[in-house]
C-alpha cells in the first residue's frame, strides 16, 4: 500500500481546521439568536372572544319597584316676622342675622328687662330703626326638601297616582315646582315631608324615593350585562353557556333600571349573559 505523504495529510487537516474556525462563530451566533427568540416567543396564542369576561349571570323575572334618587337641601318654606316695639332702637340685641332662635329664648335687653323671642326661626334680618321695626326669620316648623330634578325624574315624581316614600318611611308631597332651569336642564322642586328627622340646612346626596309604581314579573338582567357598540345605537347582551363559552351577541330592548338591574325584552328567561363584556367595552370607549 502506497504511503500518503505527511505534508499532504497536514495540509488537509489544516484546511478542515480553518473551515471549522470560520463556521464555529456563525453557529454560536445562530444558537444564541435562537435562544433569545425562544425567550420572547409566546407559549400559546390565546383565542380571543370565546370566553366570558366577567361573572355569568342569568336573565330572570322579578318585581321592579321604581325609585328616584334625589339630592338637595332642607329649606324653610315660610317666612315669619316678630314685631318689635317702637323703642326697638333701644333694644340691646344679643343675636344677629344668621342665628337660630327658639321661642322663649332671650334675644336682647330693653330697659334692663329680658326681651324674649316670640317665635322660633332662623334670623334673616333685624330692622330696629324703621317706623315699623321687625325681625324677619325663616320658620323652623315649616320645612321642605329643595331638590334639583331632571325632566326624566319629574315625569316619575309627578305621575298620576304617584305615592312618594323614602326607603326609611318618610312621606313626601310636592308643594312647589320651579320654572327656571339650571345649566344642566334641571328645575327646583320643593317637597314637604313627614316622619323624618331633617333640620334646616341638612343636605343629602342620595335620597332614594319610591314612586309607588311596581313593574310586576319584569324580565331583568344585571345592568353590567347590557352594552352599546356606539352612542345612540341598539343595546346588546353577550350570551354564554354554563362554562363561559361565548354563544352569540343578541340585541335587546331596555326599560326601567335601578342601581343593579335593568328591564329588557328580546331574549328568554334563563339566558346566561356575560357581565364583564359591557364594562370592558365601556372602558375601550372612554
């Protein structure tokens, strides 16, 4: 067998070694790149739109009692006067406008004698220098609730046969309706009340008033289940099965609503709805 020259063997080995040195960096860079790409590659691609976004809530039947939520302040519904003697300019008053006095209170001194309040009220003005001096007050015995009411609320509150009652049993009666609207299109309404412990100046932000109207056996669903795709457009619910799997988007007609539920038509009782999609869609539109 013919011997291969050592020089030729060395030349072949050197060629392979050179090629290996040239290819090795490229291979290392490729492996590093693959590792980095794998780090940012998602483990799985989620299938959007198939599962419920919130709690699964059924459509059900119940009686819905109509309520109106009001805010306002307790005011006096009567202006009263205490007539002062002709020597009123000599009375040394110990009260002033803005003070509340109760019948029998000492409100000043005249000739070393107590000058007693004949009536109870919130003092608006003391005129002791005119020909007919007087004290003008707001009555504490004839109080009313002053509320700014929207046109929608006005229809509910003034409906024929309406019996207005707060949640804690205080009865309201409309005694005066304003005519001038504020910047939000609301009008002042005055209500007398009985059975409540409100004092002059008391403010309230959420006074829930029952109108006496009850929608019996109404088809309702949680308000969060109902949404619109655009302002002024139709209302929809997103229906799902027991596992939260998406079924369909159905159009519904809406009616009266309270803080939690809303009356609807267009779908059968027991339909399961996604209560989270409406909130999600609202957030996207904000």
